């Protein structure tokens, strides 16, 4: 079963099967030492530029900034959910520390 992933509204939303599921303006905690010097990045997503699914995660490429130090840019592909048996499921982004996919153990830098 296929799942349609799209970026909508000039990068403001990730749509999954024509339903808006992930929005910019969310505050995410990241472990992304290559993004800025903060031990944990308080990242505000400002716009999505891409979406991908690798069999394990649905990830967005997003630009934004750390609200603690002001560094801005693209931290990498950030996992926002996963697909199981043809259905999309969000990760609990409010209560986890996200890590760019290429920086996680067992993955290749992309």
C-alpha cells in the first residue's frame, strides 16, 4: 500500500494521504551538535523543503533556528513519524529529543 507524502502551503505543512499532519512553528528538541553549540537545540521549524521515507522513518528537511543561541539553517533530515502497515504515525515530537537521520548510530551521513 502506498502513502502519499507532500509538502503543502509553501513549506508550511507535511501532508500524508491528503491530511495535514506536521506543521512548521513547532518547537523541537534536537541533538544536533553540527547545527550549533547548544547541548540540546531548541529548534523552531520555519519551513519544510523536502520529505522522504526510508522504510524506517518519514523525515522532513526543514530550515529554522535555535531559539537559545539564534543559529539558523538546516539541521538535516529530521524524523517526524513512521509508516506501519500502510498507516502514518507521528512520533511524540513534544516529548522526545530528535536527531538528524544521518547523525544517528547505524546510519550513513546523507
